[in-house]
C-alpha cells in the first residue's frame, strides 16, 4: 500500500514537471503597451517636421534676443539687501 502511494506521488511529480515544460516562459502582457503614450505625444506635436525646416525664425533679432537672455540670467541673481532708509525719530536722541 505504501509502495502504491509513493508511485502515485512520483507520477504526480513527473506529470507536473512535463506540463511545466509546456508552459510559456514569458507571458504576453499586452501587445498594445505604450500605444496610448505614443498617441498622446503625436496629438500634442504641432509640427512633426519642424526639425527639417531650415527657414530662420522671425520675431527677434540678435540684439533683442541677447537682451532677453541677459534679463533671464539676471533673474537668478540674488537681489541686494533692502536697507530701510525711512526712520521716524521718536525718542530722546
């Protein structure tokens, strides 16, 4: 009787090993993964061929563009400390 139960256990193990070899090792999660992101990027792109356009941009000349960049860089400088020059003379001095 005990010999039969050992044979059944070994048969069960062998069957499970054989069936495990038939299982796919890499599951197919989603064949359309990333399509929503790519669609959203495509819908938000105004001109997909903009990098191919060699015409110069209009609206700012070199002097105005330089002034804009200088103002941008100066916006990150720490401002000088504010000195309070307004005093009201109250007291005995």
